[in-house]
């Protein structure tokens, strides 16, 4: 690596070369942030809840009436597609006696029924039915106002195929929060690219990996390309380390990019590209860890998002969804290409599992206390530690 490119979204050109900045922490988060259950919950309340986190995919609730329960860091939540087609998130708990409302994903029709005493809620969370509340056959009772007992809603917005939540309700609007990324990728893929994204709900449209690791280690591994030649030898043959650059998209994200993404690699028919992609950068591809739990990848012919769903301090489910530039890309003509992309990325992300899990096992060692950062190669990782540590300490 010769020059290190540090890229700030606020810079007009988007690119600047610089020495490693000195503002990043010298060491990483201590081991308790990867192993300790109390710290894990504190992270949820002090860091994750205060920003926008990925909860699920729009494709999980693809039409009105779809429901999708998610246990998010110990909180039972429920994604719902309402009758207007808007993704909404509620606490997945009945207002009556606190029964978990929905246990399985699927379609609820127009009414979400509690399995205990059959109270019914509309898709916008309003309490609509209280069977037998006043005795058998008496479904209402004086003094009980249904409008006071609807489901409790969690602030949510949907963008780039992802349903995001802001548990505190106090973060800036999602588009404002994501503006550094939307501006950067808007100049690459066209300002309209988020509106063009089409989720692939077919057999090669998604994948899931269970990882015995804290969610933050997946963020940290994804944002750096330093490991590429050693962990991804096949990828390194067509996208070598010295063609990569570091990315800092302040303050919410860090990652890497490459100059040699090849749309035509392989024998299958190349996919259609984003309509307004910058043709002078057709080989540019970028990969960002969007803090605290989303991984994003953009190429001229496809986009993907990975949600890191923290199951416990030491286990995470990684959910990947592919999205394409148009409905045309989902036709049979490109089935082989979509399959080969799925296989290629499945190999890459499976290769990462062993190192992420190895770092997790290392967090049990008193011989490691946060480690050190290369002043060149670990800048994206150090940026994440700075972002996370500052919020954990001050919120
Ligand atoms: S707990 Fe849901 S209806 Fe009673
Ligand atoms: Fe990797």
C-alpha cells in the first residue's frame, strides 16, 4: 500500500489523501464489551437505542398484513406492514396481560390476534377487539377505552430495503442520519438509487449465518481490507489489497472500497447496472460498516445489506439480503448471474466466520486488553472504536 486514501463525505471531491489522523483511540474496547451480559445490555440502552439500528428487511414483510417478530437484544419487537404499505414496528406484547403477541412470521390478515384471550389489534397497532371483556358475549365495558390500550410503537423507517429502528425516539430523521452515505453513494450510483433498489426474494436473494461472536467483531472485520490476502485468497486474486482504499464516512460509518470490481467476471450474462451510475467509476465498489449493526455493499450491478442481529454477548445471526437496480435484474435471464453472486459472497462471508469467532475466543484472554491499531491499515476499525467508546462513555 502506498498512499492511504481517507475519504470524508463532507469533502467535495469525496477523496483526500492524508496521514493517519491522531484522533482515534490508541486501543480498542476492553474485553467486557464482547463477553459480559450486563455490558451488552448497557450497550443496547446507551449506544444502540440512541441511534438507528437495523431490525429487519422490507422483504420480511413484503405485503400488508405481514408480521415478523424479532427479539432484538432481549426486546421482543414486531415488524408489521400496515394497510397503507408502511413498515411499522411495535413492542411485541399484548396490552392485556403481557402475552407475547406474535410468535411466527407470516400473514396476520387485517387483525393481529393475541393467542391468550384473543384481543385483536389493527395493523396500525390500534386495539380493535376485546372479546368477552365484560363477561361472555359482552365485548366492551364502560370505562375501558380501547384507544388507550393499543400496541406500543417503536420509531421506525424503511430505506435501502432495511427497516431501521430508533428505540430512544430522539435520533435525527433517518435520511438526515444517513446523509453522509446517501450523499456519497448518490454521486456514485445516482441520487435516485435508493428508490430503485429491488429486493430479491428468490432462492439466491438472501443468506443467513450464525456466528459465535459479538456483533461488534463483525462490524470491525467488515470495515477493514487488511485481512483480505490471508482470509480471502480467492477474492484477492481478482480484487487485491493494493486496489483497495480505506473509507471514513463520518460520523456513522467506515469501510473500504475497491477500484477493480468486474461486472463481467464469469461466463453468465452481466446484470443491468444502476441507471445513473457514474460511468467513469463503473469498477468502483464500496463496503461500509454502518454503526452499530449494519453492513452495506454497493456495486454498479448489485447492492446488499447484512443485518447483525445480536443474540447474546457472544452470538450473532448475520442476515444478508441482495437488492438489484431494477425488476429486470430479477428475471430468468439473469438467474445464473444472481446465483453466482450468491455463491461468491457466501464464500467470502463464510471465510470471515473463522476469524470473527477466533477474535471472540481471544476476548476471554486476560492477555489481551483491547489490542493496538495499525496507523494505516486499521483506521476504519479505530474509527468504529472511537464512535462506540465515546457514545458508551457519554450517554
Ligand atoms: S394477554 Fe393478550 S388477550 Fe389476554
Ligand atoms: Fe473479510
